[in-house]
């Protein structure tokens, strides 16, 4: 068994999900003196509405931990990362890889982790990026599923998995079909089906503890199923069992992961839901027969059901559909399982098992011995031996350190080149192309000026530099031109900025000098934001009975301003006439101040939406 190593596990499930090999292997390694970091699932498919509860749980885990990290037990730590939910989008992968690697490296420095063994259950691009970024002493991929049959992104996950096969030092698989596929791309591939925590089940089998209360109330005999009630469970088969054996109680212990209305309609079917992993042996002990009613599919063709050995560890007879891995298991263990080829066979197998109850001591002992041979202790010991053997071979290889050093330099050069290229591309796109103006175009609202009740001018550099005392001259000039053109009988200058003089007063003096009569100018001198501008100006407009305005502000501020006025007074007609802006004069490029101002507008719109101001 591995001892005194640092292990980083990239899991395909969360720690608190149904207990499987992921948690069992890492718990065992931690118990044997290895330090383990368990990284919860970062996803193999696009998110769906059904994932919202898991997302809420992930966020809850993050908040109750330290920056996503928590100590679960001695030597075992769990990381609940929050990542962008787009596993095959290159930009999202790059961002997620940066987030994860930075967090994990900081945690490793804080805990003294160094040169870990990375053990991944995920073959995604993100998992590969994290694995390679950690520069592990050894990399292991435990291939437990045909992800291409269940992820919805078959080609992308298949391509990523092929690269994973080639990257790692060892590949473990849970089925012969997975082993055959992996062997096409990797040299060191070994078959390790999921196993059973034999000591725990043995203790429960010998215990005098009664059956759980919910099972004790159900009539015997009990035909039991343990595990998630998901799309691969053949519900039609179980309905047939329930109807063919009305004196039997069909009990399913596990979370409902698909529609189960057909099962719920059967009076002798009992859907108990998920139960704590520590209680699982007690439930199986109360079964008279354990069943594995999986339907045939590309996915189940690669499945080795964990519950198989758990049933056997409690000495229970097992009836299963003829999945490839169960047929292989049965051949290795002298037909210890009743394998059914159709519904009639399945029902007949249950009848025979119940007719032989209670089973002979010899039959029970045989089932238990098969489970003992398939215990996790045996599996993990064999895996550990292969890992230690590979580590020893790498350490003993002549020139190994030289090749490792060259590899590190090559990796550094590639990363530096990518970073420099990315920065150069970003620089050109931002500062020497029309891209910023294309991206900013939704911010611009402009219409030909028409007759309105008033002209509203916003000052203080709003939408441009954001600094008081700037841009007001252009806006006053634009407003004066509209007034001279007979578009409105008066104008409102709205700005609360003040230096030596209030800016609104300076704007008024400028308008007067350009020939606008004093009675045609109204000042609003308290507004400190666009939201304030809209509310305070609207009060003036309502007092004067004005229901339409020509709005003069910075061009790329018009969207937020129009939305703010619309929220404040939906009945007000706003005609946006931004005019010219020296600040935003451009051709094919933008400068840092302009980019900052455009970004500020998008952030401002998001903030106003959050506050309910638009």
C-alpha cells in the first residue's frame, strides 16, 4: 500500500455524492498515511436546470470552507472549486485552469505538499491542464466510465480522453471494454473493477443490529436494489417483477435521478430515496435478493456495478441483467450470480432465489468469499504496487533528471510563448483595431433631433472621463444649437459637481454668452449620478408639464441615461441627441482612457440593473 505520498485526486463526482470508488480509494490512501487533496467534479458536460441543486451545494461548500478548501478527516482535504460551467469552451478552460492551479498551488504551499501523485477520474481538457500544471511525480487515470456515451459532447470528451491516455503514466479501468479501448492509446493499462469495503460489510453482517426502521415496516420477502435510480435502470423490468410477484416487496434504496412515476404506481414498489453510506450494509442485510436491473446501452456495456460485490459481501443471492461485465464476472467466479437474458428470466431467477431461502451455509460462504477476493484492500494494494513500481523505474532511469529538466524548460517556453502571443493579440485587438468600438456599439443610442418640450444636458464628464469640469462645453454648444433650431423652448443643465463655481452655473453663463435668454435656462445642481439626474430632472419636467426631452450627454453614456429616464418615468419620451465628443474621437484604434470609460459604462449598466434603477 502506498505510504507517505502526497496525492491530488481530480474527481468526477463530489465528495458528498453517492459513496463510490473515488471516496473509497482516497479515504483508504489517507488512512495509510498519504496526504490527499480531493478536487470535486469540474464537469464533463454543459450545465442543465437539474444541476441547480448541485450548484447550490457547491456554493455552500465553498462558503463553509477556507477559499473552497476544507479538512474532511485526517490526511484528507476536499476542494470545492467554483468554475465557469463551459467544459469545452477554450476561453473558459483557460480561465478555469488559471483559477484552479493558482488556488491549488497556494494550498500546496500552505500545507507543504510537493511533487504529488495526480490521480484523475476525469479526462477533460481542464483536468489535463491541471494535472500537467501541477508537474506531478506520477500521473494516473482511472477510467471508470464511457463518458462519450453519457456526456452529450461525445467527440470532444473522446478527443480529450485520448490525449489523457497518452499523457499519464498508468491507466486503470473498471471493465474489459474500457481496457481494450485504453490499450489502443496507452502502454500501461490495467483492469481494476470497483470493489467492496469488505471489513465494513463483514462487521454489519455479523452485527445483531436490527433492520432500519423503514425496511422493518415493509412486508417480506424483499427484492432490493441499491444505488441511484437513473436512466440506466430498467424501470419496465422492475414493473414486470412487481406485477409478476405481487407478494414480494420491491425496494429501491438510492436517490431518484430520473422520472420514477411508473415504479411509484406499483403498490408493492417502495422508493426509499438516498441513505447515508454507513447505513448501506444494514439495508442490504435486510434484502432477501439483491438485483441489478440495468438496461443495455453503449454506456452500460462498459459498466461494472459496485453493488454486485456489496450484495455478495452480505451473503445475498444476486439476480442481474446480462451486462458484459457481469457475464465476465460470473465466468471468473463459477456462476455465483444469476444472469437473466430477458424479463421472464429475471423473474424466474428471483423466484428460484426466494425458493432456496434461507440459503445453505455453503452458498452464503461462497458469495462472501467472492466478495472478499474483490475487496478494496486487495484492489488498492495491487494499484499501489504498480504505482510504486513505476515510481521506482522513473527514479532509476539514467538521465531521468536531465529529461525532466529539459521537459520543464520546454513547458516554460511553450507557456511563455502562449502568454506573450496572447498579450500581443489582446494589445492589437484593444488598441489597434475597431473591436472596442464594435463592442461598445450597443451603448450608443442616437436619433435625429425633433421638436420636444425641453433639452436636458448632463454635465461633469459623465460617460467620458468621469471628471468634473470636462466635456460640458461640447454639451452646452450642442444644446444651444438645438435651441437655436427651435427644437425646444428651454433647457435644463443637470450636474451636482462644483469646484470654485457650481458647474451648472458655469454652463448657464456659457449658454447666456451664446445668446440663450436667461428665462430659457433651468439649473439642477444636486445630482451626483445618472440615477440622480433622471429623478431630479423628472421632478422639474413634471412641474412644468413637459413630457418629452432631447437628451444631450456623452455618446456612449446614452444607453444608461435613456434606461434610467425610462425607469424613472416610463411615460416620458426621450430623444437621444448626443452630438460630438472630442474624447471619443477615433478611427481604427482606442486608447486606455477610452477603454476604461467604455468598460465603466457596461459595469454601470450592470450595477444599475442590480440596484433596480433600470
